[in-house]
């Protein structure tokens, strides 16, 4: 979520909450609607404690998913770079094809695949270059010990790469179930309604506005934080970007130039087949 949008939402919710508090305050009795302030504060403490415990649990859940997606993206990029090195040990007839398809795989991850994750349309789609890598590998017939060792290494790296990819895309669809969102918004609404009964004509308007405004702004900010963590692939502040894979593409390009192995991948800069 973009920072400007989050700020506008927070200001709008806070403004509405403060306006509601001041409107109720006009007809509120002196000392608020509660005759026993200590008992009212105790009940509010139960509400706030329940909300904070639930919120803390959900924040931990969403941040764990966010961090897993970040770590998965970095691990996937690292393995792609390692597979490029492994590909150089295959027979010349397959080495160039595997290297080109790996570059296209990386470009696709950092290009069209990442855009689909941001838009939430990736779903269960596979990376098409992963399938092409498998088909190319089936044509490889290792004959030397080096080629056999590279073949075995490649299979292990492929399994690790697919596991890292699963970690990366796991958080794209969000991990917080709908019942938790319902309970969070319901509890937030109850806290808002309860706060209105603290309206007191005897207190200054600015104090009442501060009382409601701080609670509303903090709760809104926390819910927006959950939205950002639950959907880590976005273009706003804190959104995950394909930095690791882009860095891997640069390293691959430099390594191939040093090795004197010019390469023309069968794809464009976004990973689309040509």
C-alpha cells in the first residue's frame, strides 16, 4: 500500500471518529455517561487487552509470512546463480541452452511473474522456463564423471529452487484468514462505540478530540500495517521487490563475460519467450 493512501485513510478515519465524539459530547452529561469511571476503565481494559493480544498474534503471523517470502526470493536468486555455474559443466550441446533458459527464468521472475504477484493474479501458474529447463535436462546424457556429478548437483539445486519459489509466492495471496479480519474489525468497532460513552461535556473539546483521535489513529495504523504485511508484494514503502534476482542477473552477465561465453537468451528483458 502506498504511504500517501495509508496516511489519507488514517486521517479520514481519525477525522470521522473525532467528529462523532464531538457530536455525542454536545448532549453528554458532565462526567461522561459512566457513573463509575473506574469500572468503565476496567471494562475498557478488557476490550483493549483482548484486541492487543489478538493483534499481536496476527502481526506475528503476517510478519512470519512476509519474512518467508523475502527469504524465499533471496534463496531462489542465489540458487539460480549457482545453477548457471553448474550448467557450464554439462556437454556443450546442452550447456548453452540451459544457461540461456536460466537467464530467462530469472528475467521472468523479476519481470512478468513479479508483476503478476503485485497484481494478485499469479495464482498457481508455473514459471514456463522451469518446464523448459526440465525438458532440456532430459536431453542430457552425462558420459564423464564431471558431467554425472553436475547432473546430480543440478537435480538437487532444482529441488531447492522450487522450494524457495514456493516460499516466495506463499505470501502473495495473504495468510490471514477471513475470520480473523472479521474479529479484528468487529473488535475495533466495539472499541470505537465504547469510546463514545466517554464523551463528557465538562471536558474541553480538544481533550475529547485527543482522547478519541489517538485511539482511532493507532488502531487504523495497526490494521493498515497488517494489510501491508499480509500482501508483501506491492509498490509502496516496505513492499518486496525483485532486488535479489536483479542482482543475480547482473552477476551472471559479468561471469559470462569473464568466461568469454557470449549468450543470447531466448527471451526479452521481461522473460517473455521470443
